[in-house]
C-alpha cells in the first residue's frame, strides 16, 4: 500500500507531503529493479524521495499496449523496504498513488525540491503538456531521464517485448478480406505497436478484391518505427522534446 494516496490528499492538507521537501518521481512506465536502484542511488543522498505509482495499468493514451505498462508498487517495494530499514541512510523513500490525470493537480498544489520524469510515461511531447507549463510557471527544477540502466537494457527490452506486443495487438491475417472501415481500423491498430510516445502512426497495404466482393485483401501492416532501435528515443530522449519542437513540426523525428 502506498504511503500517500492523492484521492485522500486532494481536498485536505498537503503539509505531510510538503514537509518532506522531496524529489518527486512522477508515476512512470515500468522500469527494472536495477534502474530503480540507479535512481535511488543518484537522488536519495540529496533528499527524501516520493515515487509516483499510477492507478492505471498503462500510461494514459496507450491502454492495452505492453510497451507502455506502468510501474507497479510490488516491483519496487522490497527495495524501498530494504533502503528505509537502513539506519545509516539519512533520507527515506515514500510512495504516492494517483490517477494519471491528477499529475497536473499534484504539481500545482504540492512543493517538491525537484521532479524527475521517466521518458515514455506520457502521451505527446512533454513540453506541449499541461504538467510542463505548471513546472515552468512554478520554476520547479525537472529532468527527463531514461527508463533503462544503459543501452544494452534498452535494446534487450525491445527484443523481449516483440512477441508480447504482437499478441496483445493482433492484426488481420494476410489475404483476409476487409472493408474500407476495417482497413482504416487496422491502420490504427498497427500504430499501437509503435514505441513513439510523441505520436503513433500505422499503415496498412491491401489489394482491391476482384469480382463482386467489395473491399481489400489484407497484405501487410507497418508502424512508425524508432531508429536505430525501438527504445532509442526513450533511452536518449525524443528528438521533438530535445529540440522543443512545436506541435505538427516535421523537422525533428525519431
């Protein structure tokens, strides 16, 4: 169970949370235990930490997509317990559960020493979202960081999840007869296999059916792949975010 629940804090005193003067890790997509240890090692010596835990199973806007699963408390609780039991550690780790839509309210109402945001934990470029404007207006230091320990872990994550993504997001079989509407739906479905959290795009190819049967025979599908590997933007930062690209700008892409 989380130490704090925003649903209980929202209309009450924020003093118990504010007094911690903590570094806040906004509820992230899933990360490995080793990556969590890295974040703790880098930040806990400086301040208390509050780890956000999303109520949802997936990052908002990416429902049902395995590559955007959220971090679960059970995956990091043993590490938190071990750290907090260590009497030689000056600061402590706390957790706060909240719905993704409440992040902007948390940033508006609470005081944090710093906010850490894990790449791939939001929809669209971060600098065009409401939380970014709140952080800027309140002059709260913030940092966008990788969900992976290193490049090897980032590349391995992509390989491990491929079959899971394909099973969770199925597409028509080659040769299957589809209507115009089904072709459009298949393109949307194909886009959901993308790791591009700034904007997912799908494409399908079909051959017009001959004779009296209307529609198309499904041939293939594709999504906008990140290069040189799917998790590159998550690990190194999305090009649009690094260059503060405005909406619909095509000069920067991954």
